[in-house]
C-alpha cells in the first residue's frame, strides 16, 4: 500500500504516468542488455585484434586511432540520430530487430573487407547499429518497468553491456588462437585468423533475432504536458542549456580519457612489454567487468544515501569525486615498470571512471520528456561521441608523431588533461544545479 502511494505521488509531481513492472518487462530489459552486450563485445575484440589488423593493412598508430575513434564512434553516433527519431514515432521493437540484423550482416562484411578503406567503412556502418540501439533501449526502460525499478533496470542494462565488452577482451585472444588452428577448415578457412574471429562474432546475432521476436513492445507512457511541451528537441535544449552544457562537458572529459585508454591499451602493453595478447585480454576482460559490476552498487548506494542530503548535487558530486581518483591512475601508466603494474593502474582507472559514468543515463532520463527520449539520448550520444573520438585519435597521434611509438605514455598524456574539464563542470554543476522536469 505504501509503495502504491509513493508511485502515485511520483506520478503527480512529475506528471508522468506510473508504469507497472512485469516479469515480461524485466525479461525484455535483460534481453536488450544481452543484445547490446554482444554488440559491445566487438569493441573489446577489435582492441585485441588491433595488432593483427594493423599488420594486415600496414597502417600506423594514428590510423588505428581513427579506426577506433572516428569509424567506431563519431560516424556511428551521428547517423544514429535519425534512427532514434524513427524510434520516437514508430515501433521500437521492429526497429531494434532491424538493427540486430544489420549489425550481424555488417560485422560479417567487415571481416571480409579486401582493404582498409572497406574495413573502415564496414566498422563505421556496424557502429551505427550499436549506437542506435542504446538510446532506443534507454527510451524503452521507463515504459517497461516502474519508477521504483528504473535505476536498477538502468544499472542492470549497463552491467550486461559491460559483460559483453569484457567478454570481447577476455575471449579475444583465445578465439584468435582457436581460429589460427583452423587454417583451411570450412568455408572461412582461407581467411586470416583475425577475420575468422570477427566472422564468428557476427554469427552471434542470429539467435538474438529469434529471441527478440518474443520481447515486449510497450506503449509510450505519455502525459498532457509531455505531449504539448516536448515536441521540439532544440526547445528542450534551450530550456536546460546550462545544465546540458555542464552535463556534456563533465561526461565529455571522462569520455576522452576512457577512449584514449580502452581501445589502445592492449596494443600498448604488447608493444612495451612484449606481453602475450591472450593473457592481456583475459586480464582486461576481468578488469572491465569487475570495474563495472563494482561501480554499479557503489553508485546506487551513494545515490540513495546522498540524494536526501545533497539533492540534485549528489550525482555530479559523485562524478567529480570518482574522476579525481581516476587522474593519478592514468598518469602513472606512463611510468609502469611491468605489465602487471600497468594492468593494476588500468583496473583502478576503469573502476573509478565506471563509477563516474554509472548514473549518466538516469540523469538524462530525469530531464528528457517522454516524446523526445530516444532523440535526446541519441543527440547526447553524438555529442559524447565527438569527445570519445578525440581519445584514440589523440593517443595514436601523440604516439606516432611525438613519442616515437611509445603508445603507453601517449595514452597517459591523452587521458589526464581532459579529466580537468570534468572536474570543473561537476564543481560548477554542484554550485547551482537546475531542477529536472520529468522524472525524479
């Protein structure tokens, strides 16, 4: 009874109808997390495959940085915006199924690319489907679960994506070794091992299509004020300009730092320490998953504990504090004496940045009106992608043009300064936060 009263109070103060939580809704959230996790795994896998890809196409660090940044992030997120607009108007389930099918085909085509230009284009196209999926899913979650379950659903979805990204790292070296032993076997046996590995991942999309047909396609929970006042994305941004600028700036600084490290770290460790990529991949997979899984309960507990005391300052305060802890972790990478030391610093960096990023979807859901949710997430994703693209480009460029291919030191130089932007933005945000308008 008390729970019902609380949900009705939330509905009255936010002008947002309460969504009932069902087993089918929870199952749909879990399926969407699994699907995005499979898609995200190709990023970790591509990181492990980077030395082999670099050797096949005979390109430098700067070009590899462009592959991870521009192709994998910036182009993909830009073209995801019109797809999210479709999702705000048409069946989100049908669009998600179409994106899964497109990702499967494009990942397979990337594995068969005859030259780097075609490979670059294929990875960019596959990335579009990944970036389009995430904002659509975050627009679905409030319509699949009740308000009391919203943060837990967001964090569960993030955990499943992290599991996929971790699996790409953890299994990448093993899959590469396995595919290396299948020379001449099967219809892909004539391909290089890294190509066969990528083709194997693409086939994972087929069972997801079958499972996706069983999921929910919930109606949008609209309200009078949402229908009348939320038709314009530019109008929404103008109404919350200060908070959106601080939001994007805070998240953008972290995004640059994370993307300077994550896609390039395996290649950097292999180069400096002659580290075994299989072992490095296992460790990075565990660190990625552990960092995310530990960060989620930390963020949830801190949010529940500080929300009553700090109000709207709690979430940016958590982001700033975690970023401050991440700065020395990244800086010390340049001076790591061994592979183990470098991996320990990487793990600490991943944990602290995961904590900093954990509540970002919830914060944007707090602001975004129902009629604009998918577009708001897609537009935000594009802005953040612009920052993300800078990370590997900066690390690769510094390595190739300034540090004579010392990629590990370049990663540290590329990661540390942008985090100052996050610290400034979160400090300003905490001084005078604006109030959310659509959810709490």
